[in-house]
């Protein structure tokens, strides 16, 4: 399996990739991962690559990702060339303008969403802000989207496996919130 997780700095992209990798490692799979982070602390693009099995490089080649998880629509659109023709993208429709687009006035959300909806791959789109509101925190978008991905069956990781990883990785004070976010994502209506 090859995974691409993308978003804007501060959305938890790297943590989401670590949760996926940890879950796969716990299962006994060989995992390679890498992040490309551009001005992440200032709202820049963040892309995480995760590969299993006998991959020689941690970087997912274009056209070979089974799953793309996009926390931000323009970042998801930018990473679409990585997704296989029969791949699946799980995307929050809510914009968080990356620094580069806020310098210009050319961010057209409708155009981006139309591009994504017309892609030949399967698109699972959700209102990430609504899911976070339901969970009780704006900081759990990453776990909500992991819930959508795991709940859909396309992630190749079950909700129970992801819950067990949350229990291993997160401090106790954050566990209930994140477990709730995971389930809310799994139960989320698709757009």
C-alpha cells in the first residue's frame, strides 16, 4: 500500500501519517515514510508519504498511491497526480488557504472542488469543520479524516486497529476526544 497525506502546516498531517505507520508496524508490516514540509509552521504545504512492503524508497511515485487523504482541498488537488487510477481520495472540503495562495487572490474553492469531483478516481468528501465541531475541537481534523478512511474500508486499517494506536500514542487527556473524532469520521455523511 502507498499513502499520501496532505494538508497545511498545523493541521496534523505528520501526526496522521505517524498514526498510520504505527498501526501498520504494530501489525508487523515493513513501513517507510517521509515528509516534505514547506514552511509548515507558517501554513505551508505538508505532504507525508507512507509505503509498505518492499518499497525501496519512502517517497510514493506519482500514479501509485492507493489512498490520498487531503485535509485541505487545494493541497489534495495538488497531490492528485500521486493517486492511482483506481485509488481513493478522502478530502475535507473546507479551505485553509496555504501561505502561497494568500499572497495572491486566485484561490477559487468552487473550481478546486469541481476539479476534484471530476477526477476519475473515487472521491470521498466530507465537511471537516462540521466533523470537528461535532467532536468538540478544531484540532482533530486529522483523526476525523482517519476515521472516514478507516470506516470506508479503503485505508486497509480497521477502526479497532486505529483506536489501539491512539491509545498507545496519545496522552490520556487527549484520548477520549480523539477516539470520539475517529468514530465521528467513520460515521460521517459523504458530500
